[in-house]
C-alpha cells in the first residue's frame, strides 16, 4: 500500500510540473517518516525512494544506524543547538535553521567531521505565532552572515505554510518564498548557492510545485496518519 501511495504522489508531482512547464527531475520528494517504523521506510526504499525527512534527532539517529547507508536524511524539525553533534556526521541537509547561533553550531560540528553541511533557512512566510522561522525581512542579513561560516553552505529556504482547507490559499506564501529565493540568488554570497525551495506538504504540495518548490515534504499522503504516542 505504501508503494502505491508513493507512486500516486510521484504522479501528482509530475502532473503539477507539467502544468507549470517544469521538469519533474527538478523536484525531490522527501518522504516524511517521523514516528514511522523502519520497515515502512524499507518498503519505500525497495520502491526506489532515497530521501527521508525526520523531526526528532533521537529517532533520526536510530533509523540512520539501522537502515541502508545510501538513504539521504533530511532534518526538517526544530533543531536545538545541543543536539547538532548527534547528526553532524551524516545528515544530508538541515531544513530548519532559524538563527545564526544554530548555523554557527552546525558549522562547528561539521568541521569535526571534516565536512560541509547544506542548510536551509526556515522562513515563517505567513507570520504565524505558532511556527518557528525567520521573518522574510530578516533573511538577507542572515544569509550574509552565514556566508562567512566555513562548514555550512546555504542552499535555500524552507517554509511550512498554514494548514488550510483550500491549498490555493497557500499559493501566495509559496510565491513569496520563491521571490525571496530569486532575490538571494542575485546577491551571490561566497558560499551560498541558493537553489533549493523546500515547501509544500501533504495538503498543498501540488500548489507548491506549481510555484517553484524543488523539495516537497510529504508524510501523511504516503504513510497515512501518524502515531504520536511515543512523543508526548
């Protein structure tokens, strides 16, 4: 069943790309596997899925140790600075950077593993009180500051749009993030190569793709509803 769900999401991404005149190869599907068991991830792995997103450091570590090494792990949840050291050795991308202090910690921990970690700035485009992230106005100065850190590279931006009944309502937020990305690309900072827009989830990823998303983070549409009993 999970494989069928995956195929359906992939087909809908391709259809949204066609509508927008985009190449489907330019969109990476991240299967959000938080709270889901390793066997579910393996079912999707056997179907060819390689990018998975997690929200909790401990869960991410356990799965990374247990599962195939060619899986690309994306940290998409809020990340505390004191937890960075646990994932710095293998994380493929951190989507949820919302402060210079966090970026500095990531750079420092990445150096210990002799690597450069790709990061995204989390932007609270809709200005929701309940969400983490920078305001759009804070982004240019943050991007400039990050460009001087040796062991991170700013690859782009991430946003979590409001949960709405009509995905069309979020088009304006996705469009705003896309404009922000274009503005940042024109700045051409030293170690920033802004080419990633991580936006769109189960309820609105089709609209996000139409507006330029290069990564969509889809959980429920692939795995079904989540079990939060172990996470308080």
